[in-house]
C-alpha cells in the first residue's frame, strides 16, 4: 500500500510536491480507509483536480519515471558485467526549465507498506549520474549513498559493505539486486521488488492513446481473461452491468501464418458477443466483434475493470491519468465506488480527472481531494482540500468552480478582447 510519493525539480514541479495518503482524523466515510500500520490509516482513493496544463499528468509522469528509472537498471543481460552496462544508461529526465538558475538534480522518494513492513526509498539524480540515494525499512537505515560513498545501518553492514563499487550512473539498489546472494536479496529486496512488480501500476493516458485502437493483441487484457473462467465471468458481469450491449466474451483458438517464414502459430483471440434482434425486438442470434471494433470508451472500461478486479482481489495501487476520459460520469463513479467500498480491503486508486460531478462530500472525504495548480512562473503546486480547512458540509464542486480552492483555468479576457478571434 502506498503511503507517500514525493517529487522535486521534475517537469513543472520546481519545489517538492508530496502526495500523502495517510488519512487525517476526519470521521466521515470510515469505509474509505485501509489499515496501514499501528500508526496510521491510509486512503483508498485520491482524486487529483486541476486546470489543463496545471501539472496533473506531470505528477503521474513522475510516478511512472520513478519506477522506470529503477527497473531499467534491474533488467539487463545477466551474462554481462553490470558495471559495463551502467555506462550505457541514459534517461529522459526533464528538470524544471522555467528558471534562470538551472538545477539539473531531480529528487524522487516513496514510502509504502508491504507485509506489515514500511519501506522508504528515494534518490536524487541528473541525466548523467545518481547524486544521492537512501533506503530504509521500518525507519531503520539499510543504506545511504552520497556520490560513490555508501554508509550502512548497523543491521546491514555485514551483508552489504563488501559491495562498495558503484558507478556514478547506477543506483546502488540495482548493484545489490545483481550481486546479492538469493537469501540476502530476498530479505533486503524481496518485498521492494514485489511491490513494484505486483502492486504499483501506472496507467498513462499517453500510453493508452497509443494502443487503444491498435491491433487486437495490443488492446489491454489480463492473461487471466483467457486462463481463468471465474475471472472472465467477473469481467463479463461488469460489462453487462454497464449496458453497452456486450453479452459475454468469446475465446477462440486461431491459426496464423507468418508471411515471411510461412510458419503457422496458434493464438488465443478474444472477441465480444452481442445479441442480434429482429424487428419485433426478439433475440434471433449472436454477432461477434473484434476488440478494436468496440468504442474507445468500451475498451477503456474493459481495460480498467480487469485491473480493478485484480487489485481489489490481491492488493495494488492503481494510478491512472484521466480516469474519466471517454467514460460516462456514472462509469467513473462506479470504479471509484468499488475502491471506496468496505469490500475493498487491499487496493488504492489515485487518478486525475476534470469530472466535478464526483467532487462532493458524499463521494469523498476532504483528504481524498487533491488539487494541482500552476502559478504565473510555470511552477506546479500540490495541496489537499483538507489543507484549506474546508467545512465538512461545504459544496465542494460549486466552491471549486467559483475559484475558492484555486486550480481552475484563469481566462485573460483583455487578451481575448484585444485580438481578432474571428480570423
């Protein structure tokens, strides 16, 4: 479960921005909370609101970059020397650019809970090097790294101190992932790696747009759709519930031929099944459709609901840019309600949206609503509704649209009136 994520000097975030999922002392909506540990409860949902270009997608990009930066160093050719691999590492890091004094160092930090242990990990880096790095388990230092110098917590000195050769381009955690023996690796890194591989899921709008109308095999679906009938039936249940005409999913084995080699290959193909009606409204047959024939909104819901089922069943953090894009507001509400419900005891949802129909006291606690605003210097700031001391019975959406909370578009009518808007 995610406790906190921090970013500094990345894209439009010049100063540090902290998304804190620790619940406040509000008593409203107790079912919206997960038990983090004996010290705090965690929010199940967080909605990020803000104007276009305020920095909402940039924050999601920071969460995606953080994971990518770490695991691009983990995944490599185990037969080659990782110190040599490190020389090839380069990243598309984008520090804040709208400042006279340029700062090349960006900072990322995360706190999460897994298997009743709290982990904190972070680093400062440039496009060329790792500047600082830190790793704590249950508030006890595993290691801290400054440049090429590493210090260790008392409990971990014996295990780690021999692995002290660190190229400037490489994270120390990736060096440990490569060199540690299996038992030590599992003890120190097992839950860390599992959290990102099994629980931390960033769903980028940009990535979705590039695949939603692509080849059927690219349209996102879990392998469990094919292999697990009960899972498929749950997905089908939700598809029928939203009344888009899909009766069920059809799984067929088809043989394809490679045009270049002539080799034949059997693949599983997913299609949607719709009823066919006569003029009197009677069902007279069925018609199947390839996935790309469905609307982009249907495909988006199809992709999302699989993740929702997976994560609410097994645990996870679902991080979505523009959750409500191409979805009817009631479908967005359905997804949010699934995460907020008392039946969900394992999963969290973090999403950006412009959908103000959700912005009310019946849907969210005040600490579940976060705003991202950009000032006239191009700097994005992040703050929660709970930071503004808003009353419990306030009209969140009305007050937001009236500008009481900030994070809304500001129109310069002098520019509009001074220009020729007609041509």
